C-alpha cells in the first residue's frame, strides 16, 4: 500500500523500523529476513523526500536505517519514539550526532563492510590517472587511434592519509603492486604501520614525498579542508591526489587552480563537496578522472553493509550491544560519541 512516497512493507506488533536507504537489501534478501525474524514492522521511505515529508514517514519509528540522506536534528527531535539510528554504511557526518546523543538515541554504523570496494576503486583511480585510460577509451570510441603516454605505479610512493579499514586495505593492495607506502595516522601505532609493510610519516613529509596521495579519513572538524592550498603547494607537480573519502576534505577551488596551472599532475575523485557536482570547476578538466561516489557500490559491499545494519538495528532494539556503535551509554548513563581515526 503506497502512502505518498512512503511504502508500507509489513504490518506486525513488533518494533517499527523505517528504512530510508535505496541500497539497503537491494542485493540480498538476508537483511529483510533479519528484520522480519524479529517481528519488525518495516516501512520504506523514499530518500528524496524533504524533511517535512520524511518526518511524516518516520515519526513513529523506533529505529531508522539510513543511507546518505541527511538526518538533521529537527528530524530526530520530531521522532519521540526513536531509539536507534542505524547507518547503512560507514560515514555518519550527515547525521546530527549531537541531537541523537541528547535524546539518548543509539547511533550505529558498519565499519569495514565497504573496505574492499572503496580500496579497489582507489587503486582503479590511481591506475586511471597514471595511465590515461579514460581519454584513450574515449578516443577509441570515436574512431581515433593515437599515443597516450603514462607512468607506471610500480616503484612509486603512495601516501595514505588515514589507516582505518579502507586505508589498511589500500596499503596492502599498493604493496602488492610494488609501491612504496607512507602512512600518516596519529591514531595508529608505528608497529601496526610497519607490520602492514608501510612507513610512518608526518603530514608534511608525506605530501612532499608521495607520487600519489590518497585520503582515507572521516570528515570532522579537524579533517575538513585538510588538503588546503598550502597542502597542495607541498605536493610534487608530478603528483596525483586521490579522494574516495569525503569531498569536504579538499579545498576544491584550490585543487582546480593547481590542476589548471600544472602545479599538480592530476586527480582521481569519487567524492565532491556538492553531489552531484553541478557547479564544480573540477568537472571537465582533462587531468581529472571522476566517478559518482560509487566506491562502496559493489554487490559484496552493499550486501555486507545491509546485513550488518540489520543486525545492529535488532540488537539495539533488544537492548543488546550492536556490532558497532558511534554513540554509547557510559557508566553514568550518559550518551557519548566515539572518535575515530581513518576509515
């Protein structure tokens, strides 16, 4: 039964769960089965709704499984029965954690589920900018032939900023491709970096030494704009920037200027400050390879995230510890938010 853009999936006497994520359960029935086995009453709510319509669909929900749709404080405060916000993915910068914490709402996410997918796209973007694969294919499709010189990545230095699940996987894959890897992450002990076959480096040292710089940190007050005009000026003019984390980590105007002026060789970008990037100066530059925030869009990553999001939801509703929490209740009964390093 359709209610505007809210689709009613199942009636039951159990917990009401609102799913505001197009990708949830799109590659496997298992996530739905996990919810149904716990007698949850599930409604699907369209991600394209504005906040007013969104509240109409989720107002009575005890749990929300959210995708990339912003979940504002006003929306959270409009849901008096809400107990759980379950991110169907890793990043939670689009969720008002403070508002959730103030209402004792548990926030969960799915770290590691997208590590392979995002890491593989990171390597693919490195190869695509090192060897002009996109322009070569475009020329071939238009009936042309020609000379498309590039560089090999073997023997080059990759600088990984943030060594969480994704950064660690990128480090491993790059090492298998005979790259030298530098890692900058104050949250990771040097022995772990060395065990991964990499070398610890400071931020400025990494920028000045790397042939490729790849970003794998979450968006926060301390990481926003980390790749500034000053940071870009430290990079080699032959270097490439790869960003599969969050667009807001980079000063995009400064990056466009550096690329246009030849102060940087190129960039591989899966994320942008504005998505879709309708007004970005980066779109159309010949030395930029861009993709539409698709790092986690492998069938395997989508399935893993959906299954974990479903488990997190039912565990939290049952009063049991979720598999991963962004907020938790401390010994005084107060909600706290978790601080993370790399992603």
